[in-house]
């Protein structure tokens, strides 16, 4: 097994651990229901934020062309704000990144 595969497996394991640890620890350590709305919202959104922070660099360097990836990311972010569906966002991003790679 080469070193690249080891890093990929370590990244997957660390993302899974970080996402699940935040959800499992409170249920193991706390026996009473959590009533504080700040803590409840933190525990609800923490796995999504953790996964996003770990995946974001891969988005920008996935095509080998930083400019095309950035244009695709901005396009998808704009589609998300218009509440377009996942299928439309995915296909739209693929088309925009492809066209951006032809230009840049």
C-alpha cells in the first residue's frame, strides 16, 4: 500500500471520527436532556461544519485548475442560495467547471 492510500484512509477515518464523536459523546456523558438552546444548536451543526471544513480544500483542488474549481464553487453556492435541487446543482457545477477549464 503506497503512502497516498494511507492518507486517504486516514482522512476518511478522521472525518468519520470527528463527525460521530460530537454526536456520541454527549449521549454517553450526559444523562439529563440538554435544555440550553445554544448547546443544542452547536451539537446539531458541529458535524456538518466539521465535514465541510475537511472537504472544502478538496473542492478547490479537485480539477487541477484552481480558477475553474473556484468558479464552479461560486456557481454552486449561488444555486444553493436559490434553493435549487442537488441534481440541478451537481449537473450545473459539472458544466460550469468544464466550460471554465476550456477557457482557463
